C-alpha cells in the first residue's frame, strides 16, 4: 500500500476500491486544508515527512487497527508537498460489518497518524509569514515523548 | 556522526551536518545540540531520535559513524 505520496489524493478512486460484500459500513475521513488558523488567513500548507519511517509506522498502525477490530478494508494515505485550500492532506477509509467498528477504527487510525507518524506541516499565511505548526505536545502531560493522548480515548 | 533534521529544526540547524565530538549517548547529543544553538532548546527537548532507522531512547549509546535523525513532534493531518 502507498502511504505517503506527493500526488493529489484520489478520494473517489480510493472510496470506489473500498466496497466489500462483508462490509455494511464504510467510513471515509478526509483531513483537508482550512483557509484559516489562529485567526490568520491561510494560503496553503506544505507537508514534509521522514518517508521511510512514516510508511513503516503507518503500516504498523493499520496492522494494529486490524488486530483490534474486524475490518474488511483499512486504507490510509498522507500527501506531502504543497496542499491547497480544501484539498485533502490525509485520507483514512475503514470498512466493517457494522458502523461502530468502522467509526472507531477510523478515528483510532487518524489519531495515531497525527500524533506519532513523522509528518509535519508548515502553514503559509496570506500575510507572507509561515510557521511549522500544530505540534503534538502530549509529553507535557504524559511525561514521555512516545506516550500520547488520543481524542478517541476521551470521547 | 551524521545528523539529519526535519521541519522546524531547519530553522535552527542545517538540514544535514556532521558532529565530530565524541558523544556517548542520545542524551549527550540532545545536550550538544542545545549547546550549539541554545534557542533550539525548547524544541530539542520535545524531539525524538532515530538511529539506523529505529526510534531510540536517551540512554541509547552512539557510535561515531551513526546516522542520527532528529524528529520534532509530529504535526501531520
């Protein structure tokens, strides 16, 4: 599976390939570039990754999700390079017999991608400034750089 | 040893550079990087370190020919 790509994410194509006779529920999450952040107008976001490790970690996250839930389909891709407003930077698709597993596993996968996988965003603002941003700072609460707090575990 | 940095760390260091000082552990390297550029300290404290493509702890011993990758906290998605 391709986990990291410089190409535009093909959401319709990925969804079309995610139907399964045993799946009554398909969930697609698309993380898209918003035109504003911290009160400033955003022009675009540029993503960078440490690709060999990022792919390996995403593969492990998918394996872990398949261990925890009975999934017919589990797909994730993250785009790197310049991503424009309303374009998808990351997509996660999960399919299972019933919706609870598809929703839960999808959220688990995106949470872990955001916190653990070595991918970084640099936001470029309309005023000409840019900032590497949105860093995971879970360790300030967990005391360990490898322990994270996931939204999906906090309702 | 060869050091490679990513993302916000490039505001403080070259993308790739060599360190010739003898450093015993990742903890020593963390401190050394802070000494080279004190304004990077807050970020360096939050970074994870990779040696030969594996995440390692601060106690991990370093060899002079290691390739060390320094990862700031993730901000994907």
